[in-house]
């Protein structure tokens, strides 16, 4: 007869801790966790307080041996940097987990909670959790130190223009801001006839020179000065200087071309008006509306000067204006402007309203002028023109008056201007009221010329109410569609820039990427 027996379930027994006598499950050390931790500290040798260097100027942390890296607060990169500071002691244990403990951003403290494991006493594995406190100490990095010194530079780009008006420099400033060409500069210094850009490396200066050559018509010379040398290692330390000269022609200048140059441009008249300066000089003949572009090489081969100073602009009132329908073009004539209209006008100076003296001229502003309008122009009859090309011209080929642009109420335009521009941070020698007047001229040029406006970042000024694109007197204004919102990207307390497109969030030790 067979008997069925139930299998016996064996459960692990308990033993007493050899130190305190508490019943515990058997382990290789035969000791409870509390007694084991009192006898063995696996975190011994790992520093509980570590210093980390942070540069306030460039918002970067120091990563030994000689690298400065930019990390956002509580980011993965910053956590890796903190762990590298205690890499040697951590190599003796097994790192299980690491995460930040939240601290006040302004406390200059970073706390990292570490979970480590180590084999102790006959193969028993002990796990321990502790916090390492990182003290953020301010230290200026080498790059910022050189910036603050302001005298440590290896290359300088000297930009000059021999004119009394700064329209070209204001335009150049906006292009530099738009394309971020000022980021590598140590210092920008403004002097009476130009700007100086200082760099810590020659390569950055050469990049700026190439940018300027593509932006405005220039010519340049390069030189270098030996500062020191090491005959043993055959190394030399130079300071390089790049001198750039911009063509001395600005927008709204009246110029006189040489006969040879005028003929090569399609038999233009020698007296022309500069309508804008970009990478080339844009000229228009006010008698025929013929336009031509002159690059830097052509200008330096056949140089010409401005006939009149901007302060010599006089205000005229339009007495009569008629549109010229049939434009007679000579043989070999060049392109005709489609944006301008040729007109024949009789004008009178506002300062001579008590007389009967009037002037007749042709102008490229026929589409803007009506009887009674005010217009600015140059009086060439009563002006002493000391120019070699003008002196050789026949008197009947020189116009009495050259009209430049329609005049509007400047105070009203300035009050209703609902946009603004950014400026370069630079050292100024001196500023006067003439600089402010010239800057207002540049702002008016932006409103009147769409071609220049396309190359400039224009920002909405929220302090000025939104109105119509034109005012009562028809002064041109910039539409809201052409303006940008002035966005400001916030920074955390340690200076780490928060990206708009991607933010890294730490939640209980788990990294979550938001896009």
C-alpha cells in the first residue's frame, strides 16, 4: 500500500546578528545592515564638499585642465561636469544613480545625490546614498580677462570714411548686428571718422575684413608689428592691423564723374545723385533717369568726390511741376530707373520768398512733387564748386539746382515713429547734436528707401501706439509687417541660456527632453 506525502516547503531561516542579536536573513557577513554601516563607510574617501569655478562674464563653468564649457542649471552636461570633479574616488565604488537636489538658484550651491554600491565583508554588497555639496566659486576665464583688460589684442580692423556724414556707418552697424559679426570683438571704439574693432586672433579680424568688403565698397591695407619672439622655438608674436577705407560717398550726395567714367557707364551726364550705397554705389542721372552701379575697384580707378556738404542742403518750394513723358535717350544709353519719374519743376528758395527769383531744373522726384511741396536740394549756381571735373565742364551742362528729396516735418515724423533699431556696444570719444541729426537722417532714409530697409532688422517699439502707415502729409512710414518683435531670451541664475526650441527637465532623476 502506497502513501502519498505532501512536499515540504522549506523557508529560509533567520539568524541572529553577531553584534546586536537582531534576527536577520542569512548573509555572507552574518551582520545586520545597521551594524554593517556602523562598521563600514563605503563613501569614505569621496569628498562631501567640492568647489567648482564659474565665470560670471561668459556664464561658463571650468572643466579641467583648461576648458570652459557652458551648461544650463541642472542639465545633463552640468551633472557630468560635477561627477568628473570626483572621478578618481568614484572609481573605487559602483555608481548606481546620480541626480540633482534642488537648491536656490542664487545660493551658489549645487547638491548632487549619489547612490553607490560596494562589496564588503565576505562578498556582502552594501548600498549607500549621500549628497555631495558643490560650492560655485566665481573665477574669470582667460577670454573674459583679456576682454576686461581692453589692451590685450592681437588684431585690429580700422574702418575709415573721409566724409562728414555717418550714414554709411549707421547702415554698416545694422548689418554687423544682423549677421552677428560683433560677437568675437574684444572692444569696439568709435572715433570721429570711423570705428576700430579689436580681436584676440588674426583669423577673426580677417573674417571681419571679408565681411566688410562684401558689404560696402572698400579698399584695405594690412600690416603687422613684431611684439616678441622666441629664438629657441622659432615662434613670433605679432599685432596685425587692417586699415579699410570706405568710398567717400554717402547717400544723397551730388557727384561729378570724370568724362571717361560717364561715357563708360552709358553716356551718362557727369552730374549725378547717389541714391544709396550698398556693396556698390548706386547713381542716378536726374536729367535722364539713367542709373549705374559703381563698385569699389571702378571708383578707385576713376575717383570722384561729393560736390556739396549735407549742411549745404537748402529748402525749396515747388512752384510748378510737370512730368516728362518722352525721354530722349542718346546712343549707347544704359538702364532707366523704373522707380522714379522724370519731372521738370520751377522752384524757389524759402529764404527768398520776398523776391521773384526762381530756378528751373529736371529731377528724378517727379512722382513725389506737387506745387506747394517743400523739397531739399543743392544750389549749384551760388555755390563755389572746387572740383576738377566741374571746372572743365561747360556752364550749360551744370544744372542750377539739384533736388535731393522731399521735405517733411521732422518733429512729427520722430514723434510718430513706432519702431527702433539696436546699437553696437562701443566706446565713444564724444557725441554732439550733429551726430543725433545725422542719425535721424538715417532713420528717415530707412522709411523712404525699401531697398535699404530689407538689409536691416527693425524692431517694434511697444511704447508708441500703432497708427496708419502714412500720416496726413504723406510722409512714408514702415509697416508693421516689416518689423520684428524685440524678443529677450531669459537666463537662469547661473547664467545658462535657456533654449527656446529645446528644454531639458530633470524630474526625480529621470531626464525628459521637451521639443
